[in-house]
C-alpha cells in the first residue's frame, strides 16, 4: 500500500517493463517503485550487500543509478514528459550503507525549452542527513 498522501507513478512504454531501475519484468533489476509528492518524487529502497563497493557501502554507480531513475521519473510525474539524461553530476558526501532503508528524492528546478534541470538526494530513511546529491539535465524524447 502506498504511503499516505503519495500516489504511485507507473511509466508505461515498450521499454519500461524491462528497465534496470524500474522495470517489473527485469528479474535482475532494482525494482524501484516511485511515488509522487508535492515537490517531486520519492522512492524507498534498500540496497542488497551484493550492490556494495566497499564493504557495507552502496556502490557509487548504483547510487548514481538510483538518482538518475528518480530524476527521470520526476520529469515524467511533474511534466508528463519521457526524458533521457543528458548530464548527471553526483556528489558523494558520506558512505551510504547497504541493507539499510534509504529514501531517494527528486525535484525539477528549472525548465528550459525541451529540457529540464533536476536535483536529487539520498538519505538514510528517517534521518535528515543527505549522503548523496545529484544534479541533472534531462531532455524530452516526445514530440511535444
């Protein structure tokens, strides 16, 4: 059941079902489920130990993937726009633990023509300490 006050976002396209981040038909994927908030989107996730880099720490590439997925889904939820990532900058501010409930957030910060700028963050759920941040430029892939 979705958390109170949020609705689940499901991106439907031919490619979405097998997406590594959110595809329900990808048995080796992350299986992310996104929820729209007033500001953007949120996703809760706990990275298994096999997704670690250093012992007990989520691999940086997985952290970047979590943020990339959240930012793209933010554009879809808030703008109705399927997008691709043109640029993604990730800042690792502290070790993100594996096997721990995480909260990933995204929001749109600027719209410019057919592109969007977005920011995201990863926290340990229930805390206010941001351990990973990202900024992205996303480009619309539809004809609008």
